[in-house]
């Protein structure tokens, strides 16, 4: 190993140590550059309209594929995983269901605070470096970078799957001009399993490794602002915000471990509301309970629409 490579390796190990200190479970590194393999795949996915009404997916196509357009002279992409798997879940099994990622405070705020602290430590450690950090907040193909850095593989349900702890993770990244030793990708361990494809009630996983976003329950209950199409009535399996079906059935999630992030601790209403409580929720209570929650994205009218749609009435 050359002196340069040895120095990059030492830097990389220190970056990973600091990431763990700031609460991230896993950290991997890849070399910044154009994501050639993803370019055609993304273009075809968009041309086929599989993003539905999420028109923002069409924006900044080049930036999604090349981090050097987001951070000039960037050399490395640091990918980070933060666990959100809850220790306890909704108590009423008959109540409308909420995706586990939305049990606590809005992850954007929580993770950005962690990233800001990590970035300060990186500057203290390595001097005047240039970097930007993101979590689901910029045109960055997060799963592709996490896969490239060896944090897992993108499974047939299009989620990143970590061999040690499954897929209940938020992904974040720091794009920087700091030269680091890149990690390599790992193999795909999905094998012949098709549980996620078989379990999806709206057939959103149209083929292995490809999800039609416009058919996903999460899309209908969060992204779609208009009326939910009647042809999916009765197919939501009681999900009113998001959906975890393709993750819940994944064999790799038997290795999921409860998170230890205080901000992700679920609020009492999320855990204990009954169907009647949800059906009778007022806008005032909605604003009070969910002012720091991802659920506010659906807005009060959207949540009421979802509850009515999954009602058997």
C-alpha cells in the first residue's frame, strides 16, 4: 500500500468512527463520480411514468447521477444509515396503520442535526474541507450510493437491505472534497426469494428490483393529493400513512434491532389511538400531535381522506 493509500485508509477509518459516535449504525464510502449504471435505469423509469405525480423526480436529472455537480471538486461520497426500527408498535391491531418511519419526529430534522454535528467534527479532524450533507432532501440517488459503498444491496422491493440489520434505515450522505479510501459493493443476497413481490397488495413491484411508484400504497397515502383511484379500494390492508408490507415480509428483517434514537420514540396517540379516535380526529388535534412528525406531510385533509378510503363503510 502506498503512503497516499495508507493515509486515505486512516482517514476513512476515522470518518467511520466519528459516524458511529454521532449515532449512525453503518458508514460506507465510495468515490464520487457519474453513476453510469443508474442513468439508463432512471431515464426509463421516468419515461414509463412510474413516478406518478411526483414530478420533482424529473428535475435535476444530471445532478442525480453526478455528485460533482452538487459539490464541485468532490472526491468522496460518505453514506450513512440510521436505524428507525421501533421497540413497540401500534397496540390496536385493527386501527389504521402508520409506517414505522413516521412513529417519531420528522427524520429530516433529526438526521440533519446529526449530520451537522458530524460535519463539524470532520472539519476539526481534517481541516478546511468542503462538503454538503443530505437526507432525502436533494437530487441524490441515496440507495445507489449506499449500495456502491457496501452498506447493503438494493433488493427486489427496491429498498436497501443490510445483511446484519435488514432495511428499516434512513439513508444520508456527505459529499466532500476529502479524499478517502472507497469501500466496494457486496453481493445481492435476495436469491430466489419473492416474498415482497408476492405480498404487495397493489402489485407495485412490477418486476424484481423495479417498483412502479404510482401503484405503491405509500404514494397513494402520502404523495397523491387528489382522490385515490377506486380500483385500489380494499387493497390497502388498513394502511393510512405509508406502508411497510414489503419490508415486514422480507426475511432479512428478522435481524432488525430496535433503535436507540430518543427523537424517534412514538407518541402516545400513534401507539394507542383506536379506529374511532382516528376517525374523529380534529384538525386542531392533528396540528398539535403531528407538528414535528412526518405525518404532517399528508396534511389533515389527506389523512382524513385516507382513513375514509380504508374504512369498510
